[in-house]
């Protein structure tokens, strides 16, 4: 709390007495003190936080079974995205219109960022879904799971568009190449594989 109050104290001292050396010293440290734009809060541990591409919104994922979209300037909640278990990750599409979430309820979901409504049916795995990411054009989603697979889905229809990308251990992360042709996935089996996503 004291750290948060320092910028206000320094400005107050500087305003009250322009010749006060303590005020001048305190004021000189202001550029080194980060300014908090907004504070947002879940009911449990936060697992991920990502900015929208335009920097106006943030999406957070939590152990409280929700992901939330927040306004950066005000800290006001815009939408709550509900799962049935812990939400491990949440990410915006490149155009900022959609959010994809990954959950311990064994699903990933694609949501409309403005309304908080699902865009497609749930994307089911046989185990916990660790993370989910869009391709750059937003057409595809890649999900990774504790069932040793990564999957590629049509983000609008929720249909699987590739066979399971199989590892010998839990798959922890995956992402698309810039043109969307390739998927790279990393696993507990100590291996990273690059797959043809099409």
C-alpha cells in the first residue's frame, strides 16, 4: 500500500513546497515507479492473462472456473466465460473478436469477446486441456491436452480438421506458424514436434 501511495505523496510535496529538497528527491523517483492502470480480481488463482491485439482489453483465466474479459482503462468486467472446472488459458484471436479458453473440464471453447457467448460447440478432449491458440487468420484453433494429443479445430464450427497429433506424454503447448500451415507442439515426453496442420 505504501508503494502505491508514493506517487501521490511525491506530487503533493512538490505542489505544496517547490523548494523542499525532500519533495524534489521524491519527485525525481516518479519515473521509476510503475503506474497501475487497473486492478482486476478473480475468486481464485489466475493462470493466464493476455492483452487483446489493440491493447484495450485483457482476458484472464482462473481456477474459479471462469475466464473474464476486462477493460484495461477502467478494470470493468466486460464478459465472464464460464467453464465447469479450472480455466488454464485464454487468448484473443488476432482481430480481437474471439477468445479461446482451455479448461480442466476437458474442453476448449471459442467465445465472442463482446457478448461472452459461445461461437461454436465445446471442443472436447479426453483429458484436461492445457492451452488453446488461434491461427493468425482466426480460422483454426489448436488445443493440447493431458491425453497426449494436440488437435486442430475449425474455430467457427467446432469441427476437428486433423487427426490427433500424438505424443507419448501430456502435451503442454502448441502454436501455429505464421501462414497456418504448421503446428508445433511440446510435450512431457521431452519432444517438440512440427506437424502439417492441413
